[in-house]
């Protein structure tokens, strides 16, 4: 009897997936639940676990294959377990590695490292994240291409099997295919610019009150809720309040119809090595500050580990993006279709402002609201941003619901 390893049912609206990387080879012992292969869709990376224990007798779809739900990826021979037990417990042959976790694979890809040169200290000599970081800390850095270089043969750049590398007169080029996620992001951004009458309005907010409130209560908040109090929860709360006052900004266009959403699912844009993703805080109006911060921290951890699910990313009625964490002072964020508005946060900088006729120094952040002018009028967009400004400059609005 043989067991087929199938492509799992793909999320709704996802037609196919790209087979990224096999973690087992034909003849390897596998245990039920072991991750055999990664599949990349337009939004997430899916892991395919072994349905039963046994020997991976054959692989039918190689790396790079395009697959659909229900396709057969490999065959497992469950009867081979006992016959091959001795083989499975022998040390691995030179040139092979134990399965790698998503976090380890991400760091290896970022630094273009060969796992075979790293000594694993985990169970069954598996390479852990700490092993990779230790290797990086104790390995001399390669000279930068921008630094002066002695005359020598043209440098060689490590590339994947399907990559194309050219080196001419110390001016290297590397051609690599877009990831599915990067291609989808590019498609949606282009769609947003072509299909929406997009405008951006700006305002500035004095963050002193939020900073003072956060500094006063952050220790007690962390002790009680076991999570740090950040700025994003204030912006989520302020956005929900503003969306309640201006429901058109929480709406979307479907053909010639306008869909007004009676709930507030707030997307939080997150930058990952694979590209921009937007996990969604469901029913944000029902979450308190601790709930918002916990949800954001959980999404951040899942994004780093590559374990976000399609459900985590699906939907959303409004999006917040924070370019300030990278030092951005001002930007015009692009809409996340079919949403009709997106709020851009930026870096907090001390600036000279006039208060009651006197020049004082205050921590100021520029805010940007991009919106679809087909649905949202300029007056609504400006008043929406003013509402957020008022909520943040007087946080009692958020705490007392006034």
C-alpha cells in the first residue's frame, strides 16, 4: 500500500501554488506531521505535512513546479518504515542536512549561506536559529562591492539553479524571478493606481499627550497584560472612532455598487523579506488596547516565521501603514484594493511649533490619508484626518468614548 502526498485545498481565489523547496529526498524516513515541502501562493507559504510515517519512495513534482489543489506531490511507502529503520537512524551522508525551520531558512536565504557549512546543535543535529546567528557572528565579513578592491578576477555571486548571473568589469548583475507574493503586490499596486481616483491629504499631530500617557502607564500595562504598550494601538483606536463618524471611508466599491461595512477590520501593513503583507485585526472596535497590541505582536511573530495563514490576510476594510519605523518623514501610501482609504504614519520628530503665541518644542508626526475620490469627497477625507488628530492629541476621547 502506498500513501499519496497531495496538495492541500488552496484558499478561496487562489488557483495554484509554486513548489518552493523539498525538505526530504527519495528514500528518506519521514514521520507523520513532518513538513515535506513548502508551497508559495500569492499571499502565504503553505507547509505540506506527511500524512503518515514511512519512507518517501518518490517525488513527482520537483522544485519550481506549478501545482493545484489535489495534485499528487509524492508517494510514501508506510511498509518501508521497519525495513529502513536502521538506515534512518544512521548518520546523514555528507552533503545532506536535517529539515530546516522557516526562521532558519529565511536567515540562510537572506545571507546566502550554505547550511552544510553550519554545525547543528539541535535535536538530531538540526540547525537552529542560534546556530546560524553564531556562525554569522564568528565568520569574517566579505568586502563590500562599494569598497576599494584590488585587481582580481570578476567576483562570483551565489545564485539559485534557475537564476542568471552576469559579471562584466566588476559590475555584477543577477536576474531572479519574482516571488509569487512580490508579483501579486506589484499587480495590486498597479491596479490601485489604474482603477482608483487616488488623492492624498496630509495633517500633523502633536504626539506629546500620547507619549506622556504611554510613559506613565507602560510599566503597569506590561505587568498586567504581559505585552508592551506601543503607539499602534492608539492609532487603531483613533481610526475606528474616525471610521464610525465617516462610514464612507470604511466602505468599498463593487462595480456600480457601494458596500458599507458595519464592522471595522483594520489591516496593519508589515514588511517581510518576501514582500509587503497586510494581516487584519478582525472587529477592531471590540478590542481593547491590550487586545490590539497582543494581536499585532502575534502577527509580527508569525510574519517573521513565515507562518501567517490566508485567513490572517484575507479581507480588511481599512489599512494603516507605518513608514516611520524605517525613518520616513512623509509619503503617499497606495490604496489596498478594494478598500477606499489607507492611513500613513511617519517618524516622530521634535519640531518648533507655536502654542498660545509662544514657540515650543513638540514631538510631531505627519499623517497622510490616501483615498479613492470616486467614493470619498475631499471634505470627508480632511475631517477624517482631523478626527484622528483630535483623538491622539486628547486621548481622553478614546478612553471616555466622547
